[in-house]
C-alpha cells in the first residue's frame, strides 16, 4: 500500500466508514508507517471541525435509508471537467418546511456493506458530504476523538521529527529487514522503527539497549507479530551511544545484560 491509498483509507477511518477488510488493511499500514500518522490526525481534526457547523435540525426519518440505497445503486462516473460540472443538474435539498414521511425499515445488510466499500475522496467537499452521512447515521463526535488518541511511540516519533535537531540512522537487521533509529536531544526521546524482523518464539521478546562505555543499559522490550514494530526506548540517547537490539526471554533478559548477539546495532555518532 502506498501513501495515496493510505490517505484514502484514513479519510474513511476518520468517519468510521471502512469495511472490516479495509479497516484491517488500514491498521496494518498504520503500524508499518507511523510517519503517515499526520494524515489520520488531519482528517480527524477536519471532520471534527466540520461537525461544529452542522445544523441541529432533524433530517427526515427516511433520509438514511434513501441515501444509502441511492449511493449503492449509483454507478461511479469519471471526473467531469469544469464546464460539464457547471451544466450538471443540482440535487434538490430537503428543507425543514418539507413534510416528513413515515419512518422506513433500515436497508438490507448488503446495501450497507456496499456503501462501506466505497472509497472516500480526500477533499474538503468530500469530507463535508461524508460528515452529513455520518450525522445521519447517528455517530457522535466521540468516535472521531478515538482517532486522536495516538500511541506513545507515535506521539514521540512526531515530536522527534518536528524537532530542529532530529536525527535518524537506518541499518540492516541480521538475516534481512531494516531498523531506523529516530532521536532528538532536545526532545530527549528515541524511537526505533523496524521492518522485516525475524520470527521469534512465544516465550521470547525483542529487547533494546543503549551500549555506552562498554556497558549495555536496557531500554525496554517489545513484541512484533508480523515483523513490523515501532518502539519507544526507555531513556534518552547520550553522545556516543550505540543502540542495539537482541532476542531475549519473554519480558527481557533476567540478568539485566544481553544474553545473545545483537541482531541490530545502530551507531548514533
């Protein structure tokens, strides 16, 4: 998945409009590419801001079922140029003065699933239209706020990347894969982003270390089910440190020292 595809899924995620399959693909890409988190944050913030502009007037009881059925049945057309778009017939808007028809039963599950599989556009107008659908479906702002709750390692990585003294080094992992250390002395944090890590046993963990002056200081453990991981180290990097990664018993080395040869060594000087 490239960044453009992730951006499209991020827009749908901000509106809680992804199918289970798209949701799984989105979360997997989000773990692999924490540097794309700003796309998720921007979409969630935009949707939340748009929510404040929505009128409190109640829509017709049939709006939800009619809208879902129409979207599912309407073929996707190629983009129109400006002249064609200007000549297009506008869609009549419902007003509060219109008589509200009786409530209708909810649409079939197949219709809802078809709508969920649609790919959402990323423009402001696309988000505004999707937000109207979101409000009609009765989903509140609390759902959008969930996407603002980022993990500690993702927050730290963003802080590091925004710092004027941000640094990073990428090295190869033993037997394949890569590991990139991101750090900033002014922020005082270090994050290691790894891909292609080896499979380890259920009773083992990856452990990170600061190697300084010939001694190894544990910087915490982490797990990786799919070979991808973003880990925030315990402690700050010091001048001349080497960041190392080893495979240890579950929970970390019982002796407080590495018990195996490192699979990653990242110099910071």
